[in-house]
């Protein structure tokens, strides 16, 4: 089980400074265990803020966020976060980056080697175990990032525009691989993006937010069949959902 419940969450920044800014207003969400959820909304509507609170980086001003009934009050390796910028350590090889979490928690050399082997293979970096991050392309560094987060074996994956900086082909490949990993692991995913096609392609559920202060404007259940392939991107069904959601986003 890894169900997230967001209850009456409000976030106001700068209350103490006198110039307060209400960023999120009365957010209520139920994120089902093992589901793939994507949040879309215009820039500044509070998507990253909401995701960071799910990670436990700070608390809501009002309301609460619970994981399996327990209020989220701090970071925990059960919730792995992937940011837009990669968070790989430049001074560690690919393999050492991937096993970083288990290693600092005291996993043995043999356990680390096993984890490195498994995730290097699953994220498609075989042959690059000993490479340094500076020797990798942006897409490859993103793979290291994914492997690093997965190697921690989190229950929930929180992803903030992880593929935003990639070219279209690399982005589509990473989306397909992320879906593969999700099919294998069935982690609960909350993914933020600006890209509607990406959102619909990946999601069980697309959550559309309105502009600041961010509110939940609409939740669209996506019933496109799985596994999703490059053909899925061309279906009339996907395009019609895209049209519908596009009209809901404020430009
Ligand atoms: N720590 C902070 N202190 C003060 N204001 C903040 C803080 N973090 C975010 N904000 C403000 O909250 C608003 C929402 O920011 P947030 O990063 O959540 O937006 P977003 O929806 O992720 O936007 P984008 O799509 O551009 O990434 C912005 O106006 C931002 O300036
Ligand atoms: Mg953001």
C-alpha cells in the first residue's frame, strides 16, 4: 500500500515577511496505490510546491498530506524525488551514483554490487558502469538519476519535469522506459509536467491545476490501453483528450 491523501492543503509563502503569497488553495486529492498520476498546470500554479510537500521538504500552511494514514512531516526514503536538473554526483561513477543510497545506509559491498547490476541494466546503462557523469549525455544522466532513486526502493516516486530538458526523441524513449519500470515495480507515481501529450501518454489520471492560487480544476481518468506504444501517441483518443485538457489550461 502507498496511498497518498492530500487534505484541504493550502500553502502561503512569506507570512512572516508581511508580503504573503498564496500559492495553493484548498487542494484535495486521493492518489491511489500503484497508480500513475500526472499534474499539469501553467507555470507558477504551485505544482512543484505540491510535490515538495509530498516529499516532506516542508509542511503545508493548512491541511495535511498523508501516506497510508500517516502524516508526511519530513523526507523519507520511502518517497523518492526526481528533479528537473539531475542530481547525480559528478565525483562518483555511474555505478557508485546508483548504489549511493543503499551504501550510506550500510549495505554490504556485495549488496551494492547486486543493486548496481540490477538498476544499471534496467535503466539501460550497461557498459557505462565506470563512466563519470561528465562523460554522459543529458538523457544518460537522467537514467542515472532514475536508477539512483529506484535503487532506494521507494514506495512513491515524485518526479518534477524530469524529462523537461531532453530533446523530443530522448524524451519519448525515457517515457517509454519509465512506463516499463512502472509496470515492473508498480510504485505509486506523481509526475509533474508542462507537456500535455507526455501527461496523457503516461498517466492513469491527469490532474489539471488552475493558475495561482493553484486549485484542482479537473481530474481526467485516462483509459488508453496499456502497454502504451508510439502508436498510442497517434490515436484519435489521445488527441481528443489533449484538445479537451488544452482548453482547460490558462495560457
Ligand atoms: N520557497 C518559496 N518561497 C517563496 N515563494 C515561493 C517559494 N517556492 C515557490 N514560491 C512561489 O510559489 C509560486 C509557485 O511556485 P512553483 O514552483 O510551485 O510553481 P510551478 O507550478 O512548479 O511552476 P513551473 O511550472 O514554472 O515549475 C511561484 O510564484 C513561486 O515564486
Ligand atoms: Mg515547477
